[in-house]
C-alpha cells in the first residue's frame, strides 16, 4: 500500500466514480449514526466522565492509526499539510467529540440529533468556500429543504428543541468544528489518502488527548458494565477511525458538496437503531418524516455541478 493508494486527484470524474463516492460516504454515515446514542449511554449513567469518553476514544483510535502508519510505512506529510491536518484534528478529533460528550450529559440523543442535523448544510457551505465547487441552485434548495426536514423529523421523534437548552451552544459549536474538519479532511484526502489523513490527524492530537485522558482518569476513575466498555470501544475504533476512513474516501472521490448531503439520513438511521435495539415505537409521522429526509438527500446528491465559465 502506497501513500496515495486511496487518494483521488482528478476533478472530472465519471458517473461511476461519483456513485462510488456516495456509497463510501453512506458507509461512513452508517458508522457515525451510532455515535450519539452510544455516547449518551456511556456518559448518561455517570459511569464514565465526558472528558474520559471524548479523549479516551481518540487515544484508542490514535493507537490503531499509528500501527497502520508504521506497518505500511507511510511517508510523512510535508509543509502546509501539517497545518491543514491540525484543522482536521481540531475539528473531528478534539472539537466534535469533546463538545458533544459534554452536551449529552444534559441533552438527550434525540435533542442532539436536532442540532447535529444542521451539519450537512454547514459542511456543504464550507466545502464550496474551501474547495471551490459550484453546485447548481437546485442543490442548495434541496440542501435547505433537507436540513429543515431532518430537524423537523428529529424534533417530532425526539424531545425537539422545547425551548433553549444550555447544551445547544456546545452542539452548534460541534457542528461548526466538524464542518471545518470534514471539508479540510476531504480535500487533504486527495493528497494523502483517506485513511492516512485521519490517521495523521489522530497522531497529531494523540499527546494532548492522552494527557486529558489521564486527567479524566485521576479525577473520576471510569467504571461501567461490559456493555459500556464495548460501546466505548466502538466509539474509539469505529466512530473515531474506521468510519472516517470511509467518510473521507467518499469525500475525496466527491463531488464533496453532494457527498456531504448523505449525512441527512443520519437522524433516520439513529431512530431506526433506537427502534431495533431499544424497541422504541415508530409511528406513521416518523416514517413519513424519514422518507422526506431521504428524498431530499437523494435529490441533492443527484444535482450536477455547474461547469466553470
């Protein structure tokens, strides 16, 4: 495996490549869809502190990433790539996990899904600004409608906004941080490769996250059932590493603005897991709302880019 084995360098891609990007992106979203409910479980009962969960899972992922980089003898990033990796690390390794973990100590997973539903629109805006992609007007219409549908869907199924929450600022900050990390990581994946990008970002953040994990253990030694530790392992190995391998690979294939919209189905998947695993009831309004979200996402990802003038 070479340093650029998963990088995609061309900009004019055939339809089959675009579809491949969407499928890889959907695989990443599938992995991410368990993150909020699993985090809520492990921090909600007080067995593990939010600081330990958010930082400890990054340490677990950094160990896996370091092993992969050493075994495959990847070349190190150069020059400005380190600064861009710092943006990725700040957004998806530090910012999003820490902010959402603390928010979920008071907010429910359903309420968090309402705010996180803004992430596809935020990512699309940042991708256009950073990557100079030019989606058609129909893309923006469906992206906005999709965000509204996702927020409405999550509000109906969960506890909704129900008035201002102290955790909302944390969740909104998490959305912005993650959007920057997604956009920069997608671009950088075309140079370094998808799994290499998230791996180097994890390595870059490993020392501070390890120190914070130590502080968390000293302040509140983690406990929990075997299930809690299994969910924590998923958050480290899948949500923090393997999911990003698929997600960044999809963004690298692109177009990134379109691929970013598959995140709209994440609230739908989250509710589905709640029904299958936690036996929660799903009524007709929920089913219709989920269908509307998927429809908006489908139209958005099929929108073509405008050709440069």
